């Protein structure tokens, strides 16, 4: 059990609060700083074009010197810190991005790019590429930089920018481009388009079809215009390499080495393209840069960029990060500074509860008249507690014929029924009957028997009534994935264990029937106090001797006097592993000369399928599906039997095994949790792996060796006697007292 162990906890909680408050103020301050000092910018291209024209359009100025870069991809470590200084020293008139200057179209990416480009000492222009338009980036581009396609004149040359990302605009762009190219006075013409128009001569592993301009009709009409009107060069990006080729006198240049992914080989390398116009000549050269960035710094850069983006863009992201940091701070505080004592508090004073009658409310998702291990266990605990003068009220689903008698049961309306006979019922967890039933009863404690549905409602009401909760772990949920409309592996391997852990840790105590169940809960992370109390059985009832009734059963099923009788009690459902039992009976029939009958008591949604399998194996004279019977009649079947056989692997204890032992039946079972704690191998029975050969050999020994069977039967009775209801109820009542004492102690400490 973990608990606060000193009186300094409130002081430490205050310290954690102030530290968290400081963190909140710092984050809020940073958010305000970003909002105030991050420059707002609009129509950047208009300003940049004006700067270019002012410094290049003189009476004799017909020479231009500019650089073209591609695939900046928001690079800080490479483009901003290494390439920008080189560009600043190159005495350029301006710089043009041929596309993909950002790594994505988000607002944060555009603002980061604007901050990077502010380090350039000359004007700059951007071409719309895939990255600029991605994730609704077209809106950000238009708002901050201007139209997607545009043109201007500078130094006697014409510069035209096209948008290759939106096919819907291609017809209009062609019309616009044709009008722009009608001016015969331009000394040179340069076009910028994000997607390369033609296959490159250089090849790269990162070269894919969709990186090119895929509309061939648009491409061919563009090329015809370029050829007709004497376009000097067309610049593109989108590929992580440098390539230059000439088609009909038009030079097509692809540049993609300004900071994005490159391979650093002869084809893909960091570079920019240097363009010079002098008179009628146009010089285009590639400036290779032997630069690079260590992967660690790339990762750190990406991490900082991510953090900055979260804080800068959108109040929701900011609040989400802030909330997560607060939760993390509280969790770290609880893990590091709160001292924990994992041993049970042996100084608890349980006397206020140990010596008086308690009012215990039990909440369950199924109860009598539905026959199953959990309802029977609850009813036995109820009877045992009432014999000890405790008051018990049960909150359970409604059934057509509840047969409650004098039992104090509050029936909750059912929303949905499942199973062959509607035995599984989903009661309304929002029903006011739950609140009224609990409030009127005024329980000292609520005992919950399922970690979901009505169990959730019970926890909610317990918090409002300010009473502790105890949870009994009855069922291995992972074996019931076939009932859940979710992928089986997801439910078995994650959801079931998570649901049990979270529910158990929200309770003040957990009761398990076996030590193996306790081990499982600890492994999955349950830290709440756990108490091991094997479920009680009505030992005396199974000791009763009714030879006439037993003989009537033998005649009813046509069992010969020389036949050994194997009894199994189980719901006919997939998780009970009945198929294994049937296969074992088929094998046992071939291996043993001793006549035997196997009576499987219980019903379920697998009844028809299992009967079909029995018929297919010609086992109808050996295996009988008895169906559902009353609890009283089960005792007579145990008396009829010579041994009890069981194959389920989904039990936490296997209460029917203890009942059979009380009636003097040795057991053959498949080894699993719960079974392992009750069956002592080769003492009161056999437990084997899920192996037909081993299991069948063990069963064969019991039906053929009378002396062995009598010896194990005596040991079985001794084992069962230790699990009588009165012992069980007294142990659980003591646990209630401990939970109540600890609950009061915790509340007193938390109020200081």
C-alpha cells in the first residue's frame, strides 16, 4: 500500500504549485513576446520588386547579377547560417527561390522563412512550389507575399513567375503569359515554375514521377511560348539535385540544393545557381557548396522548430502544451518528492468498524437468476455477511424473473441484452435508481464486482457519498475479446489490462481469489492494496448425501452401473475452452477400455455449435450437454460423478472446482491462473498443460485406478473445507474494516 508518510506534504504541494505557476508565467510571457515582437508582414513581393527595380533600372544599367535557389525547406542550420552569408558576399542584385522555400504550408513555416530571409542583404522573391501550397499554404502565401503568378521588368530583363500547383488555373496562366510575352523590348526573359517541365539528364534515387509537371498539354504549350518568344532560361526546383539542359534554344535548369535533403554526391549536393546578364549574353553557373550539417544538429533544429510552432500558431496548441507540462510537473512531483510506504499500515485502528454491523452496497453487472461464477460468488458473500449481522444491498440489472425473495436488491433497467438467452445485460448506468438506492441505504462502503459499466457508475457515486470502494477481480477480461466489437489483439493485449489497472487503482482496496491473480495485477501496474480471499463455497450443501436423487439422474441419462462419470460445469462460451474438452473425450474413448460418460452442465451461445461437433465426432453416447440447471441440482450431479474435468483458462479461481472437491471429486484441469492455486498436482487432482496427450493420460488414470481416485477424493474434500462461506465472509469483513480505517486516515491527512 502506498500512502503519504509525513506532515510536510502540504508544504511540498505548495512548492509544486509555485513552481508550476512560474512555468505557466514563463510560457505565457513567451507567448506574449511572440505575439508582440514577431513582425506582421503582407504583400512582401510588392516591396521586394520595388527594391529590385530601384537598384537595377538606371539609364545605362542593363547588367543583372542574381542567384536562384531551390528547396530551402525552412533550413536554418544550412541555408540561414551557411548559405546566406555566401550569398551576401556574392554582390548579388537579388535572390529568387524556385520553389519549396518552406517545409510546409503552415503559418509557422512562413513566419520562420520570413525571419530567415531577413538575413539577406538584397531583395528576394519566391516561386510557388509544392511545399508552399501544401496544408492550405496557398492562403498563407497569398496573404504574406502576394499573387501566385506575377511578372516584372528589371535591368532590361523580364521575370515571370508561374504556379504549377493548381491545374485549374493553367488556362488563365497561359493567357496571361502570352500577353506578358508580347513585349518585344525585353533583352532577356526568365521564367520560374516550381515543378520541372522535362525529365532531367541527371538521375537520382529521389527522383519520382509526381515531382514533375504532369500535365503534358500545359507543358507543351508553355514550351511553345518559351521557344517562340525567346525565353532564355526556365528555373524549377522540387528535385534534390542540379540539372541543366537545352531544348529548342531554351535552357531548363533544376536546382534543389539550398538546404533540404541532399545525398552529397556528384548529382545531389548543396548549391545555388549564379545568373549574370551582360549585353546579349546570359551566364548560368552552378556554385557548389561543400557544406553539411550533423544529424544531431538537424534533429535539435527540427525539435526547436516544432516547439516554436506549437507556441506560435494557434491558442489551442499553446494551451495543450501548457496543460501537458502542468500534468508532467505534478506527476514528477508525486514520483520524486512524495514518500511512499509500500507495506500495509499495521498501525491502523480498525476497532470502530470491526465490532459493529456494516452497511455494504454491492454493485454488479450480472446477478441471480443468471447462473454464473460471479453471481453465485456475490450471493454467497451476501449470505455470509448477513449471517455476521452486516447489512447488504445489491445493485444489479433487471431480469424477467429476478427471484430476489427477501434479498435487498435494487434492479436497474436494462438497455441491451446479449447472449443466447439474454443472460448478459447492460443496465442503464445513468438510472436514478442507482443514486436513490445508494443514498437511501447510506452505505459505509461500496463493493464493486466489475471494472466497467455499472462499476464506473459505482465509483462516481462513491466519490459523492465520500465512502471507500472495494473491487473484486473476478474475471480475466482478455479472454472475452470475442464479445467486444474491437480488434481482438487490441482488446486482449492493451485495452483489457489497461481498463483493469486504471479501475483497480481508483479503488481503495482490491480483493482477489488467488495469489496468481494478485501477481497478475501487480505485473500490470496495480498499486492499490490487494487482499487475497478465495471465494467461499457452501461446503455442507455439497456434502449432503441424496442417493435416490442421484440414482434418478443416472437413469435419466442412461448411465450404466459400470460407467465412470466425468462432470464439468461451465458456460458454453468460447473462453471456456469446451472444444479442447470434447477433443480430449474423443481421444480418451480410444485410449481407455473403461466405459465412461462426460456430462457438461451449463448453457451458452456456443451450445448448438458444440452439439454439432459432438455429433460429427460420433460422441453423443459419450458426451452430453446437460444444459442449465438449478444450483441445488448441481450438487446432485457432483455426487453422481467420479471425477471433475475442466479446460477453461479464463478463471481467476475456478469456484466450480472447489464445489466439485467439496462433493469428493478429484479434478483434472488445464493449468492456468486460478486453477494453479486450487489444484495440487497428484494430490487432489491433476493439472496439465493444454496438451491433449497429457490431459487425457491424467483422466485415464482417474477412471481406471479406483484407489488413486479415492485417495485424491479425500484430499479434495480437505482442500474444499478450507473455503467454506463463513471463513470467506469473515475475511472479507476484516478487509472492509481495514479499508475503512485507511480511508479515514487518508482523509484526515489530506485535510491538514
